[in-house]
C-alpha cells in the first residue's frame, strides 16, 4: 500500500513554512517602516505569531520525513535513495541528512529555533534583525518547496516528499505495476555509516545557521543607522557561532580520521575548505569586533568580515550543492537543478550587504591618528589580515571549477584543474601563514594585556623565546626532521604556547572570565604542534620484509617503484609478523551482531546472504557470557567485515584492533581504519587489500587437485608451505552433530602443523563407520588453507591414507602509520572552543554589569 497521506501532509507543511517565512518577513519589514509605535508593536506581534507557526510547520516537515524513513516507506524517492531495512536507528538519523533536501531541512530547523530565541531575547533589535532572518528563511525553505510554477514551467526547489514514480517516471515498471514499491532501499553511503555522522552534520549546520545572527545584526545596524551599536549584541553570537562551527569542522576531521583511509584527518578537500574558510574569516571578524571602540579601521574591517563570513557560507553551499565540484570532493552533492536558485540566494544577500555598506560607509567614524606599532588595534588588524590571506588562498584555489564554468558561459574553453596533490599544494603555503599566526597570537596577547610597551620593547617575550628555542633544538634532533618550514613552525608554536600560557596564568589570578582569548591562543599553538608532529613526523611502520609481493595486476601496489608493496605488510591467518615494537597476528574475520557488544568470529556463524541474519553454528561466548546458542538466529550488519588484529608488545601485553571493509553491492567498497591510542602516538591501521572480498561477487574458493598420501605415525607431509606431522591416530567416543551407536566407530587423526616463526596449527580429520557406511568428512583449516580427508586405515601395516586439497591461505594486506602526538590536535581544538565559549560568557555578562 502506498502511504500518500504522510507525503501530502509533509509537502503541505513545506508550503506553509515557506509562506509563513515570507509573511513574517513582510510583517517585520512593515514594523520597521511604521512611525506609529503602537502600529509597529502590532506588526511585531503579528510577525511573531507567524514565525512561531513557521517553526511549528518546520518541525512538522522534519517529523513527516522521519516517519517516512523510519517506517521504510520506499515508495518515496528520498527513503528509497538513502535508507534501507538493514540500517539501525542511529544510521536512519544519518540518512535523514544524507540527501540535499534533508540537509537543507536541518539548516532551516536550526535557523527557525534561533529566530525564536532572538525574538525573545532582544526585542529592541527584533524588527530589523528578524526581517533579515525571516528573508533568509524564505530563501532556504524555497530550496525544498518542490513546486512548478504554471505557464512558465519553472521548478522551485526539490521536494523530499516525491514518490519514486514521480521522481523517476520513465521506469518501465510503472506501466506494469503502477503501485510498485521496492522491497528495500539503496541504503546509506557506507562512508556515512559512522556515529560521527549522527552528530557532525547537525553541529556543522548549527554553526552555519549561527553565522546569520551577526550578519543580521550588522544589516540591521547599517539599515537603522546604528553603526556601532550592532556589535555589542552580535559579538556573543559570533563567538558562539565560531565555537559551534569549529566543533562541527573538527567532528568532520575526526570522522575522516576514523572512517577514511587516506591516513589523516584533513585532506584539503574542496568541501572541507569551503567550510573552513568562513570559520577563518569569522575568527578574524571576532578580533576586529573586539577592537572596534578604539579604531574605525577595526569597525570597517568588522563590517567587511561579517558580511564575508555569511556570504562565504552561502558560497560553500553553492559549491557543495550545485554539482560544480563534480568528483573533486567526496563530500559534494549531485546537482538537483538548484544551481540557479542557489546563485540567486547568494547574490541577493551579497547585493543587500553591499548596498547598506556603501550607503553608510562615509558615515562611519574616522580615526584621528594612525595606529602605532604598540597599539592593541594594530596587532589585531595584522592578525585579521593574515587570517584573511589564509582564507583567500584556500578559496581562490578551491574555486577553480567555478572559473571554468564562468569562462564556459562566455564561450571560452577553460580546463584548469585543481592541484593533483592538494595536500602538498595547500600545505606548502598555509604552513607559512600559520607560522605567522602562531607568532602573532603570542605578541598580540602581550600587547593587549599591557605586557609590551614602547618603553619595554619586546624584552618580556625573551624568556619565552629562549625556552622555545631549547625545546625546538631538542625535538628536531630527536625527530631527525630538518625541513626549515617545520622547524620554524615548531619554534613559533612552542613560543606561542609558552607566552600565552604566561598570560593565561596572569589572567586566572585576575578574573577567570578574562581568560578566553589566552586559552584559545594556547589551544591554537598546541593544535599546530599536534598537526606538525602527526603529519610532518608521521611514518609508515608496516614495512614488508616478508619477501611476499602483491600481484602485478594490483596497480596501487606496484606503481612508484613498488612503493606500496614495500609499505604494506601481508598477514596470514593465525601467523604473526613483526611490526616495529609489536608482534601483529591476524586472528580472523569478524562480524557485528546487532544489539550485542563487540565483534564475533565469522566462522562461528552462517551468514544468510541477501538477508540480515546469521545462524550460530555452535555455542558462542564472549567474556564468559553466552551470546548465542547453536542454531540461534541473530541480526547482523551484512555489509561489514572486521578483521581482528592482535598487537602484542615485548612484555606480552596485547590489544586488538578491528579495521573494517564495508562492501555495498550498490555503492562499492569503503575501507575504514582502526586506531591504537597511546599518550604519545597513535598506530593507525587499515586493511589495504583483502583478496577474498576484492574477488568477484559469488566467486567460490579455488581448491587444488586432490593429492593422496599414505603415512604412518611420525611421518611428515609438506602441505601448502607447511610441515604436517602425523602425531596420533585414536578412537573417539563422540562426534559433533552425530550420535554413535554400539556398532559404530570413529577414528581421529591428529596432525601437528608447523609454519613460519614457530607457529603451530592442528588438523584433526575423522574416519567414521556408522550403520555399516563409511563417512569421511573434510577437515578444513582456514589458517593454513588446507582441506584434508581421512580416507583409509590399513591395520596390518599401521598406515593411514589421506586426501588433501589446498587453496590460497587466508591473507590480508595491512598498512599502518605511526602518528606522533596526534592527541595534541584534539586537545588544542578543545582549548580553542573552550576559550571561545569563555569569551562569549564574558560578553553576555557585560550588559548585566552595565
């Protein structure tokens, strides 16, 4: 049955949310234009009621879409495209915003919530600020409107409530089955099936939404000729927005570190850059907003940077959602035909901002004297300029596909490509910029708090510089990395940590709510040290000394003079290999059971292909607790295969990692690492090749031709690069899954199998006589790739016959990197955000003290 009602309700609520946003814009605008105070209050009252209806409608839209996803209504295109029955609840939430419509809806939701907060908290600014806010909401809700204007055949927005037959009307199935409903959806992109994707997008979009608040206050201030008054209410929101947007960005970085296998957390991806650039500009804006009282240059710069922050958020949206980036980013959406609409959205607010800025520019205060080198405002301006330079370099290169499109529009063929090695391209420039930022963050704090004056010159910083020099010499010699840019970044970062820490201690003794800036600056320097060590001093530890080389058919391992062959370690099941200070052993393939903790050996279950269930082949225990009885059916995550890798150090202490391969027939293979954390470093490990999973789907294991051998106890067989010694042949009284009668018999042969590095395995084939019939069940050893049958017994000669087949041993290829002091990246980022929130709290307290 097609559930049309929920979709119709959802679509109606989208229309209501669009209309109410438009009516709220009009009502608030009328309130700003009405001289009669009572009439203005009536307009505001009306606008408030309309905006609250807008919020309720938005919540209704969000709820309707979630009902469709949660109940697996695959007749809807959105549910079919992004969800499936296999997804647990957490990932159903993730698939909610995998698509463009869902992520737009998330953005709309946050802005509706923020709008109501602004209505309540600051009635003095309500009418002009909410005019801007509601107008932005009008544009945003139009993105999910999904209506076609009559007569001109113009589509506005893309609806998340389209039925599959409406979204893909040309499919032949509709002529045969008009009410066809797929049994399952296509599922969530494997890369997004991670808990960080449940919380990263909502945080990031809240950050995007928060950039609108200072922009709205700025436009309201310019509009109503309150040219400096707008900064006081806007600054706490700017600080909060910088904190939340930064947290969202770092959540994305940690997701990449845990989920992708490029070996890090930041890849200078175009969409990463497009989110990072507004944050950089917003940080610059915060600094100049703090200094505006003493400098007209700071006020003018603040206006430019606040406008740029919001416009860059819209520009990043355009880059991400217009399809213009194509395959240049793993994060970008496909084009839904919204390019023109997104462009109008961005240009509208760019022109509005330019109009008001130009209109009021000559009315802005003018400085009576130039800024001196020892003035706080001078160093803030320099810092903001360097942040702007960083942002410009990033956005200039990221926008190369846009330049090509503009040239194409004018009939010019342009094939300028993004840098082939984006990490190298951006890093070689940004390292010098952040080197300057680290040094300035120390000098600026000393000047801001009066510790540097013209009379003292820079003497108060001498001790910090000397200590930083000593530590730099020590770290450079220990790490043996002598790249000049790395050494200078290390010195400036250490200098910044020490100098800012001194300021932090000084401020804690004064009043804690003053420490926000110093804390954030310490965090920045700590983070830069973490980035430097984890990237510049990172090294491959999975060096291949086995003599085994991957086939020439696998190009990724053989290019660049077999670089990857040298850096990827082969591991055979059950056999250990030395890797730096650890003996690493591949213990087997594991599966994840829904609702059960940890991972379980795949060999203990029969996984039902095409279903989401597995049947236990034996009793399964974990930590002494019975997880499943033999024959129990459990729910599994069918796309995931985990590999248990045991890392054992010289003291015998061990820890297991579980890197993952996720094979989705519709979306390909995603490889995710697992990480061994230590205070000084991470061991970042992933399975770079699994020949079995990389083989064609449905391909069966290939066995060699049968080799028959007859041996006596103590004799040796050479099987599949192993030595097998027949140790014993004896009668057994019980056989698994079989009841032996008084006239039945079972004999077990016991082989000891010796491998490389003194590893030992066992083979135990059975010879069974039951009811006068002979049974010779094959004994298969996954670790050795040996299948053996006990085929005959000669009592006179005391010899025993066996039939042996061999196959490729269970083999995986791993790559592991040591990431020194990567924890400093996360610690530093936490300190930055704590500093921003402390600064926000201080600014919120100021009006109360006034």
